[in-house]
């Protein structure tokens, strides 16, 4: 089961991995680039990819950035 979860976390969303997107969103949040964060989320292919990035962000940084955008 863990192998499946790891494979799903390593899938490429667009051209970037979810972990990279989460780190990019964190950097943009610190810079106050809320519009750019919104654009990244709107470019994701589907709701599943969006939820994956959001969940990964919450797990990695221990807060939900959606409250700030």
C-alpha cells in the first residue's frame, strides 16, 4: 500500500511534482503572491491533483494555505 501511495505522490502534475508545487506555493505565500498561487491551482488538470497538492502542503508545513488566499 505504501508503494502505491509513494507512486501517486511522485506523479507529475503538469510538468512539476506535487512536492515541488507545495514548496513553490509556500515561497509565493511568503512573498505575498496570492494571485500566482491561485493561478497554479487553476492550472492543475483536475480536482484530484489539486487536492493532492493541498494535502501534501498541509502535511509538510502543518497549515492550510487556502485560508490565506
